[in-house]
């Protein structure tokens, strides 16, 4: 298992236990607009806290709403998919492909 896969699975297991999940988001991969879109789209399911780091990255703390803990694994997984898809859409729009 790669380190990245292990980290993703650890993040998902944290959410399933009802604890906040912290997603480190590099600015060269996840532009601010992609993060804002994900937060807006998932605000019904989660609460969020953004913490900007000195290196320009963002720590996105995700807390699945207590009434949805049974679906936390799926919600956080879908959030990660949404974030990546939004980032890719913005990258393609920027480079014209």
C-alpha cells in the first residue's frame, strides 16, 4: 500500500469515528476556487474550518454532521472526489483543454 493510499484511508477512518478529518491541500493542485466550491457543495453534510499554512497550502478540517455519521466514509470520499474534479476542471479551463 502506498503512503498516499494509507493516508487517505486513515482520513476516512477518522471521519467514520465522528472525529474531524484534516485534509492537507497543496495550492498547486487545489486552487482556492476548487476548495470554495467543495465547501459550498458539502456544507449541508459537513462543517468546515480552513487554516492557511505559511507555505501557501490549506488545511481543510472536515466534520461530518452528527446525524450523518453512518455515511461519513462515503461523504468524505465524495468530498475528496469533488475537490479533485473541481481542481481538474479549473486547470483545464485555464489551459484551454
